[in-house]
C-alpha cells in the first residue's frame, strides 16, 4: 500500500510520517522544500517528491505524478497562523480544490484531509460533527468550503473521504507563535513574567504525537467517513492548561493574565465530542 503525505515537513506532517514508519506501507512524502525534508530523520525511509503549489498545472495528472498512491493524507496548508488573511480563500482554496479534484478524477479512492475545529464558528459547549458549520475566519471559511467541495465530488466519483477536524495540539516543533512555544521561549530566556490572555477560555488539547496516531488510524480505516473530530473530549481552561504544563515541567514564572485580548473568531468555551472518533478507532 502506498500512502502520500502532503505537508510532510510541517508540524503535524513530521509526526505523521514517523507514525507511518511503524506500518508496513510505502510512504511518499511531499513538501515545498527538499532541503528541509533532507534534514528530517525519516528522509531516507520514504520516497520524496518536491512540489510547489504555485506551479500547479491543471494539465498534469498528479495522481500519476505522485506514483498512484492508494491513500492521500492531505495536511499541507500555507499561511498559518494568520487565520484572518484573505490568502486562505483567494489563493489557497482554489489551488487545493484543483489539486484534490485532479487526484480524484484521475483515480484516487481514499483521501484524508486536515480540517479545523474553527469550522464550527462561535458555537459553544461540546461540539459534534452533525452540527452545522458557521466559520468566521478566512482560514476556517476556506477549509469548510474545501470540505463541501469534496463532498460534492463524491456525487460524481467514488472515493472515501475522512475530514479530520483538528482541535488544539502541542508538542516539539510547533509554530514559534503558539502559546506553549512562547512560554518555553520565555522560560529559556529567564523571563520572570509571561504575558497572556485572561486564560478563561475552555479548549480541547491533544499532544501532536497522539494527533498523528489518530490521523494515520483514520486514514487506514473506511468504516467511518466524513467529518471526524480529532480531540480529547476533555475541556480545560487555558489558564489550567498552562499551569499544569509548568507543574509538569517543574518550572515557575509569573503568569500575567489579561495582557492580551481574547480572539474574536473563537468562542470562549468549546471542546469536541469523541463519539464518532471512538467509533472509527474501535
């Protein structure tokens, strides 16, 4: 079995590749920079094909270009963490639509795509996949539109679609602007104060290693399809999450709550339902 992973050198992609190495599969990895890929520990154990989205050519058969994979795990997405940029809807969305449609029209039968919990918009509480989506940020709007487009393609072509709605994650290699990345940097610099939001937001976190394990398992199964939350199902306030992290690290720093305002595209209290995820993984 051949599995293509797009965005292989990204935060999640690196973990997904390393998880796939535990399986008896042929791994095809793609990303923009071969130089960055060569720095990864997995490089010699995969077939690597460099690909620049800006050079997408509608006349190319990308299913053949990537050696006819049995499964595609589509993780790549440019422009994060700038969630509000028009880039997501005006540039990213059309290219991702075109590439994935190209795969499907030319024979791909199984695709797993990274979505986002931000597709749910400002809905609060425990969020399940059967809820209507109301995305606010351009990033979430683009992802939601891509999902709907793929579902429309299922009316014309026979293929399995797993749309993995990622909630919050953390781990080594995360974007330097992420909460824990900033906290780690403050600790390394010997700072005495760490500025953050009020911390009353309730979120749903998983270690990225666990996220990668889930993505691979979902990609390899077909009994549960469509949108699937990738989450812990355990709500925790950002304040408690940070305090627990410091406790586990054995570190101390004064947390300056309320320094930054809350975002205007995320609800205050939400987490994911794991019912459908558990069914898929059982």
